[in-house]
């Protein structure tokens, strides 16, 4: 079966060497998340990928410190934001996309399989009829192989399920924003035990990404500073991942990976912010509606996860 999205992305990467995207990373240490501002140097058009909305679970306090750093950079560079892109409905941080949209404009987008996540977690949080499970909280839902532009930069969407059913990667010029499919080579790969996750799918998604040209730049959504490394890093290449990824380097079979990932996932605790994160991120970063006292509430379903 012909993989048209992979073919298109490969051709795009080959063409992009004369027109590379400008990439600025913002690392949020409390959630170990990397937000990216990607822009076209010719038109100054930009996209913001995987933004962070600051949340203190102990107090319920929210703030926009992380997002304001991004806003300051965008204004300093004179950029026009066209897109606010999510690689998936994150379980470890809340999205600041609506706040950034209010301040900078742009369309909020995610993969079309977000509707699966919305259905599962809409039921878990008993979100009620006010919560539409059709993806309509987002401005655009992308399918595998979809293409769009950031200024004159070509972007190809690749559906890469496994961590969640809805994960996608954005191929922007020669750079791929891989979400939580994989981490830096010395940390390995993402878990696959969330609802709808699948270790076998994750392996296949990673091998698909690692079929791109060796020099393709890969940008991680997180870095957790494994033992033996002193600095946070989040950029690598296809060649480096294929050679050195501790979980999924060349030679690791699908069955070997599934066995490792399944056994490892059983030992992991749930992410600290999974309950607030998912019920916000399934709404495209919008908070639940105010109740009759004017206060918004996040739910904690007992024994539900």
C-alpha cells in the first residue's frame, strides 16, 4: 500500500533545504514541555506549536507567564501568527491556545481523531450535552496527508497514533514536530497505556517517521533530563534516532518493542496534571463553562483513571 503522506513529506523535506523554517523553542521546566514558534523568514508568518497554560493544582491558580514569553517573542520579531497547532490532547500540561489566539490571532488545529479522545474523556468527566464531541472546539481538524502553509513554508500532516489515538506530527519544511511519539535518543519513547493508546501502533508510527531522510530534523515535545545528561535538549535527527534511541533503534523488532513498552508502562504513575489537562485540552484549551456562581470547576473522577 502506497504511503502518500510519507512520500509527500519526504519530497517536501528534499525541497526545503533552500528555504528552512526559523524555529524558536521555549522550555517549561515544571511540565518539561517545549513550545515552538516556527516562522517563515520571507513573510514573517508563524505557527505556535504545543503552548503551555500555567496551572498550580494545589491552589487551582492559573497564569499566563509561559504564554506571555511566547507573545513577547512574536511581537519582538514582528511575526503574524497563522496557526496554533497541537500535536495531541496533552496529559501533562494545559494548552494556552485560546489565550494566544485572543492576543495574536491564528487558527487552533489538531488531528481529526481528537473526536475519539473527546468521546472517551467526555464520558469520564460527565461533560454533559454542552460539550460537543465533534471537534468543533477547534478551528481545523487535520487528516493524515493534509497539507497547508505557514507563509510560504510547506507543511505536511502525518497521523502517528500510539501514545494516543489522535497524535499527529507536523512536517514543516525540513523539520518534524513529533509530539509524544518519541523523546531524545537517550530517553526513548512515550508511554502507550492511556485510553486508546497502543504500543504496536506507536512502534509503527515511529518507524514511519524514521523512514524520512536521515538528515531530517526532529523536534521533541518534552525532555526529562535522563541520568548522565546535564542539559535539557530537544532537537535530534532521523539518523541519530535510528542509531541510538534506547527503545526503538534500528534492529529492535515490533514484538520486542511492544513487550518492553507494555512492561515499562505498568511501572509508571499517571502524569501529575492528567485530570486537569485532558478536560481542558479536549476543549481546545478552553476552560469548562462557568457554573451559576460564576466559578469554573475542574473535576476529579474518583477511581476513574
